[in-house]
C-alpha cells in the first residue's frame, strides 16, 4: 500500500531559521499517526508543507506518491485538512460552512457531514461565532470528513479544548475514520491526547525528527533499567542507551533494544509512552528512526 | 465558488451599494434642480429655484459633497473592499481553510475578484455619468477639464486601479489595516503623479503666442474649453526668456502660454483611463502570482 505521506530530506527555512530540517518520514497507510513535539518544533511547518501551504526549501514531500507541487488539486480532493485553531468563517452558519465544503469540493458527502454534527448536537442554523471552541473544532472536523478523505490531517485539533471535550473529540475522530480506514496524521504538543488514539508516533523537536515508529513497537523496544550506581561510561551489551541518569546510589538507563538478561541488582521498570517521549525530547541528539525504505512511486 | 463569494461579501456589497446609491441620488437631485430652475441671468453660477428642493440642492452644491465624493470614493473602495479581499483571510487564518479545498487558488482568487469588482464598478460608472449630466446643467459653458477626475471613464478606471492595488497590497502584507494605509498612500502618489506629470503632456500642448502685450491677460480670453497647462512666459525680441508667470517685463516682445484644447478632453480621458487600467491589470497579475505561489 502506498504511503499517504512520504517526506525525503524535507526542510524549510524562514529567513535564517530552519523550522524543519532534513526530515525523512513515512506516514503509514490506514493508521492514526501522531506528530508530537514541543511548541515551535516544526509540526505545523511539516503539515503546511504537505498541503503545499508552504514550499519546501530542501527535499520533497509526496502525498499518495504524488508531488503536491505538480498535482495539488488531485491531492486536495483526497485530503482533509484542519489547520491550527480550526479556521472557519465566523459570520457563516454551520449549514453555510457545509455548503462551503459542498461547493468547493468535487467529492462531498453531505449526509455524512450532517450526521457527524447531529451526533455532537450542533445546531445547523447557528452562527460559527456563537459556537464554543469545542463545537467549532467539531465543525472543522465535519467539514474535513465531508470530503470522505483518504488522508486526514489535523493540526493541534484539541489545543483549545477542555479535557472532557478533548476526549469526546478524539472518540468522534476514531469512530469517523474507522469506517473508511482513513489515514490520519494529527499533531499535538500534549502526548496524553495522542496516546489513546494513535497507532504510530512521530516525535519532532527543534525542527528534526527524533522518533518514528509503531507505538507498540516503540514501547516493546524501550526499557527503563534501574540498578546500582554505575559509571556513566557503562553500556549494557545489546542495547543502545538513550539516556542515563545517576543518583548517589542508583543509576537509571533508558535503553532501546532487546534486553537479554538482567544483571544482578538490576530491574526493569515500566516505561509509559509519555515518559518515553519526554526522554527523547530531553536528549535532542537521540534518535530512533526506521531504516529508509525504497518504494516505487508512480509518475 | 460564486456562492461562497456571495455569502462572504454580501454585507459589504450592500453597504457599498447603499453609499453609491446615496451619492448618485444626491448628484441626480442637484442636476434636476438646476434643470428645472429658470434664472438664466446668472449663467456662470449655480442657479436654483426658491422652493425647498432648490434650497437643499443649493446646500449640497455649495459644499461640493458629490465632487469630493467622486475623488475620494475610488480610494476608499480600494482600501475597504480591495485590501481585505485576501488580507482578511490571511489574518484570520481562513486561507488555510479555503486553500485546502478542491478549488485552485487561481480560480478562488479570479472568481472572488470578478464577482466583487464588477458590481462595485457599476457605481463609479453611474455616478460619473450623472456627474457629466450635472456639469452640463451648470452655467453656459462649463470647463470639463476642471472636473477631469469626475468623468465616467476616469471614475471607473481609478476605482478598478484602487481595487487591484488594494488586493495586491493586502495579499503581500496579509493584514487589512496596514494594507489600507499603504494602498491609500500608493493610490494618491500614482494619481497625483499622473495628473501633474502625465496629463499635461499626453499630447504636446498647443502654444498660444501673442505680440499684443498691452491687452494680454493670463490665461488668455476666448478659449472657454481650454486647459492652460503652464504660466505665460515672456520673451524679448531675440527669443530669450525674460520671465514666467505674472511679472511683466518692459523689454518683452511677445508672450507664450500653452494649453490643451477642449476637443482633446475625451482623448485624454481615454489615455489616462487606459494607463490606470493597465496598472490595474499589472496589480491583478501580481496578486494572482503572489497568492498562487508565494504566500503561505
């Protein structure tokens, strides 16, 4: 199956600052992928490059194997894009917003979009400016889903929502995409938002991709080992040490790889996803990336 | 896209039409009152009847509201309708919504500009024609050059220019208010530049020469339709320039002053309108280039 998004050495510079650098990732098909990183890490830049709201400075990005530069319209028809802060027209009613989607897209499923909004009890005749932040996010999502997209991109979709609304939004998202097997890429600076819904994780910080992989595989291959104080140069065999921290009596090693046997006095502790992400973000030089795959790309 | 444009701009469209209709009504009213008044004695001044309608028309005419309106309106149209067209989308972030739908940015912008520009341009056309009617009701031989900018080809072309300039500046700056300020400044520079430097010389002016300096007055009498483009210059018998303007020299042998004859009026209207239209086309092209390639 062709990857919905494939970036090769993608980079974007604004003036003298690199917002994104040498970014090579492959977002898998039919999965919900999370793009996580601190504010200003380059998440929005990456997503804007995918929708060609920006032009790359270096490298290229392909969507369904095609270049957005050459075949943007073809791709935008297949892509639902919800930009940061869910921009909508405040003076439009909800049904005006759906009419906007209907008239500007060749593929449009009015019934599906209406059903989404009924489900979250948003009245069609209400003006956008009179909706809460959570409701506006739902309208933005319905507008993107109305295209029945093969790829759905959401940039910080829940940043403005309270915890309950976040949960509802994510739940709705899972339900909506399950039916079509839509590939989803959503960004957030809060790992907690992504943990429950994502199958795939991309960690990005300071404009560079640090980690990309299936969440289960990431959790299975990373371990937190705690044992008696060892010298900082000590490296257990067969694993890569991502990070080491030491107190007077004990050492903690965050390692990647299979741990064959635990030496005496050492034990393995739980390493939840959030902890794993924070570990990587605290060591900007560390990276866990899949080997690049060669893929036939149709012209 | 047509529906979207209509839905987005219907309110400002209603406002614009209301203001345009008000101005048109005022001009038509004053023209009508001039027409029905019958006091041919004061031929070169405004002449109104003594009834209430005449009084109101006189008030309107005295303050020249419609005259100023016609000069200011194109600039305001460019600032308030042209600038926000793209800039408001960018400042609200809704360009990320509009430009990720299944419509090319080229089509998005062209449809938007067409559907906003065309109805808006009807206003300066109507008002400009009414203004010409009004001027013909004023006095015996009105000099059209004095109200060059208020005639229909110029009102339409300068409004189109202002709109195109506003859209382009708005797209580049991406914020409505600063774009409005820049648009107004650029508009004034171009309009004054054309009027002061271009207009007197679209066709080489005709020289009026007289050796009868005793009866010479500046501007010379007997040319009611002429536009005098410079001051009278005085020369001695050898052809050396002695002075310009009103200073009279005793050694002067003859005086020269240049003018554009009245029958060139519509030719000049056409030339300056064409220049503004070409500039408008250039800014429209630039706005399209910027929106489709540059902006994020």
